[in-house]
C-alpha cells in the first residue's frame, strides 16, 4: 500500500471514497517497499465469469457461457489468459478451456470474442466445482491482475442442484514478486493467493492497545487527533500506515505527523478474520494527543 521509493501516498477520506495525495516521509511506522500505489475508490475492472445456459443433468449435455471483461485501464494490447478447470467426473464435450482474450473495450474485435460456450456432460453423480481463472499480465511496471470464480453443482440421478451464478473468489495483483488483495481501492499485501473477497472478511482488524502522541512544545494539536489508514498483518503487526487528510482539513506538518506516527508504531492490534482464520487487512483509526502538561 506504499507508493514509490521517493514518495508516499496519503488518503483523503470523503464520504465513502478516497483520493490520493503525495506526502513526505515520517519516522516511526514500518514501511514496506515496492508496493503498488492504490487506486482509491475503485473496484477491480477485470473479471471472469460463467453460468449455465440450460439446466445441467446426469449424462446430459449442457453449455456454460464464459465471459471475460476488462475496463478502460487496459490498452488495446492487454491480453487476458483465461482457464476453465473441469473436474474429473464431468466430460468436456466441446469449447475452449484455455483462451487468450484482448480485454480492452477499445479493441476493434467484437465483444463476442470475450464470451464463448463450453459444453459439458456429467458422467457420474456427485458434487462438483467448476473453476475459472483470469490472468492479465501488464508488464513489470504495472504487474499482473488475477481473478477467479467457482461454480458448484450437485449431480443426482434424477435432478441436479446448481448455482445460477458463480462465486467470485478473488481479485489480486502481483508485482515484483509480491501479491496483494484488492481491498476497497487499496492494495493489501498477502502471503499467497486467497479464496475470498474483501467484502467477505467477517471481522476487521481492531485496536487492542493504543498510545497517545506527544506534540513538541508550543505546537498546536488537532482536537480529534490524526486519522490513519493502517495495514495490519495476520499476526497483528502493523505493516504500514498512511495519514488521512479529511474534508475541510489543511493537512498536518511533520511536527504533528511525526509524533502521531511514532505513537501509532506502539499500537497493538488484533488481526482481521476471514474463513475462520487471521488474514491481513486494513482499518481506519485515529491517533490522539496527550493533553498539554500531562
């Protein structure tokens, strides 16, 4: 969630959206290197999806409609690599399970090139999951976008229970050997690929112990403290933090941000929880200042 080696991003929180500002460095908070800048307020503009065009059934052919799409951030040469994994017990009758697709909405090829049919036939009863993955490699500077889905079906001799829409499992970016989760416009560092979205995190990180900042003598302190967006690791450690410039604020200088970040480094956190386990995630918080003379 940290920008380049020579600059840092600061977030402005306005209603539910973020905007990026560049700020100078300050001591006290650990910094990760080579993390892509966030795309505040945006959702990932790429995806792969599939749905059944007819009701699937035991020993009966049915077709999946696979769709791949990308937004305006991709140039005309951006290519997505799509893969559909058909589990054992289901026969592939026809259609591509591997396909390269030009993602940009500005390419001259028809949109139908980004959608195709895959025909299958369940050969055995049982519970199955069809998976799809999309990888978009934009080169070393912008990195690689990844997404995936799962489509479940329970095949029985007389009926089949199936999901009408797929479950999207992840939106991730890989850059310079590091992997990140798209998280409400931020990029949260993760150790390995995940099978959940930011919206499926059941418990956000929380502060279990806070510290108060001490302002230099003579410096006026903000009544409500300094707002931050912090990245908390799966072990509860503070990975990174960025000050938030709120609406109506003129921002803070290093005489305020420095002590606030030093105090933040002494905070203790409980990590986020998803799928019953601790995971990295972000939270918004405030660092408040001690009253003068205390």
